C-alpha cells in the first residue's frame, strides 16, 4: 500500500512549523511507521540542525529531484529513532531550481517507500510553498494564538482548499494562564475564526528550545508537554482519529476546575 | 471565577476579545479583496454578455468594487449606444 504525503505549513514564519514537522514525524516513527521528513525550505535549511543530523548530510532534496542521486542516498537515517529518515534541503540553491513536476514525481516515489512522507513547507505562499504542497494528499496548518499568525493561516487554508486539500489545524504555543487572564486568544476563538477541523493543541514549552539546542527529538523527552501533545497528534493522524484532544491547562487551575464543577464559567 | 469577579471590578477589557473581533473583521475584508486579473476577466465576461444585447461604449465603462462599513457592492457602469435588434431565428 502507498504511504501518505502530508504537508506541514503555516503561511507565517516562526510559529513552530519545523518543530511540529520533526516532532510529528518522530512520533509517527515511534508508532512503528516508516517516516521520511523532507525539508522543502530550499536555501534556508533548518530541520537538519533541529533534528541533530547536520553532520551527516551528503545529498539533499534538490539532488534527488534533479536526478543526481537516489532517494536512499539522500535520506539520513536517525540513529535514535528507528524508521525515521530526513531528506535535507539544499543550502546553496535557489528556490527556483525545483520544478513542480519534479517534486511531484519524487513525492510519488517516496510514497512507495515510506508510510508517511512529511513535507516541511517554507514560510510564505510563493514558489517554495507551492512546491511543498504539490505532491501532498493531506495538509496540516500550524498557527499560534496571535492575530498575524491566524490571519496568515486563513490565507493558507484558502489556498489549500483551492488545491482540493482539506487541512487540519494545530494551535501551537498556547499559554493557558494567559488565555485564562484574557490576554491570549483561546483555541476556541481561533477555531471559530478559521472554521477548520482541529488536529491538536500544543502548549508553550521550554523544552522545545532546549531540545533544538541539543538536536534531540522533543518526543523522546518524557517530561515535555509539547512533546506529549505532538505524540497524540501523531496517533490521531495514524488511525486513532477519535483520540480526545487534550486542552492545555496550567497548574494553578484548581479554582477553575472547582468553579467548572459548580457550574460557573 | 475570581478572575471574572476581579475583571468586573476593574472593568478592564481583556485584549483577547479585542484580538478576536479585529481578526474576524480583517478576515472578512481580506476575502472581499479582488485582484486586478479577476476584475479584468470579469469585465471582459460582462462586456461579452451585454454586447449580445446592447452596443456599448467599451472605452467609457467602469467596473469597481465599492466597500462601505456594512455592505460591499460590485458597480458596473456603461453608456449604452444602441439596442441590438434580435433577428428572429
């Protein structure tokens, strides 16, 4: 059976797309699936450092698309997580070296060899984004609870719809205490504005920066709340569609729980 | 609960609600934005249809999207030179 090609995108940069891509990919591999993560941000590669694989790059996705090497030569195997592979972006090329047809062909080849192919899209909606989307069967949109990110997400969702993809949403960097204080959009606010299916809610987590500092997968850190959320997202993608979505809460929310059970809002 | 009480006393409006309202408005406006190619294509199509029935001054016509606070309208203005006679077929 052929695998799925999932594009992870956001429109706005800096919302945690790369973290989400690597974490979801790693979590799917931990579920026993064969996973290839593809960095489609040509010229600005990042996934390799975040995943701690930067020293092992020989070939990249541009080499694969241009036929300079085989997929198996470009795919770097993660030594900590079985069945997890990274195909890095090229750092020296321009975004325009890739043709949509070429990327689509490679995406279809990858589907034959992997259960999940996860495309990390560059920020923006230009050529690089279009190339990341071209071979995808599914799409995940990442946003944070701030107005600029949500607005950009809306734009991207519209473009994905026009390409017959029905994206699912991950709200990243939720700070429950601030939501409660009325300083931050809640995930319900974001969903109401975007009217799209929710895939997961990820809390703000200090472990994210630490794990990218050291290049270790977030999902291997058992005390990481964000890692935990990404693992559940992966399970939901991987057949457990009914797995409940956990809403991030903060530690001192005892009063909230009590008032909720008493019927106050 | 205490938060809600606190807010009632300070009458401090949470920025979360402001953010949501501003977003909802801007998304609606974003969607009403029509790009030039779409407008030109639309104009050509409208001209083609109207030209079946009327002879119009193609240089004097104008097509624009008018936007007010609560309504948006597509305005198409054209001088009619002559009504075309339909031949009985």
